């Protein structure tokens, strides 16, 4: 199964200004919706609280700190799923990730929620594709495969 981390990210590596921020600065929501529609999405409980609406058309799997990623993933019977944050959830699932889809936004927060929180192991990535964000000049999603 492909386990894809998908995120809007600032130039300095942040996914939010703080853990309770409703992210309104992202410019690629239509691409996020298109790519995740019909697939399970895994998120932490803080991320779930920041959503303005349910992610209709997708099975939402809300996890907590004590959950075991391997058990959660073993219950998913699709060919792919998406990990959508936050930083602690991204880190928890990092050993299982196969891909990362990152849309870099021209912003610098200087502090906030990093893409990964206390990541222990380095990851080597191979760029597979660069997807332009429709109707957004000079905004692209970079799709990476994680080399295992």
C-alpha cells in the first residue's frame, strides 16, 4: 500500500502557526481534495479539531498519541492512504511512509508546527513529479518517493 504524506508547507518547513490554527493560508485545497477523494486520510486529533468541515468522500481516521501506526495501517484495505498531519502524526507514521506530496508556499512563519516533530531518522527522497497548482502562478506540488 502507498502511504502518502500530503501537506501544504512554508518555505521554512512549517505546516501551521500553532497547533489549533485553522489553516486558511494554503492555496492548494482543490488539489488536496482531488488527490485524497475516495481514499482514507489519517490525521491527529488536533488536526481534526482544526477542520472547518468533515472531509466528505474520504474515510477519516483520527489517531491519538498512544495509537500504534502498524495496527492502524493493517486495518486499511485500499491501495493507498494519506497522512494529513499534524507534525506529531507525520512523525509517528514516518517509518511507514512511501511518498510525500509537498506544496511549498511562499511564506516564512519562523515558528509553529513543523512538518515533522522530533524526527529520529533521515529520509532520502527521489523527486517523481512536479504538479502545477491550477490558477496559482508559480505554486507547485512536489511529489517524492521515499527511498527505503
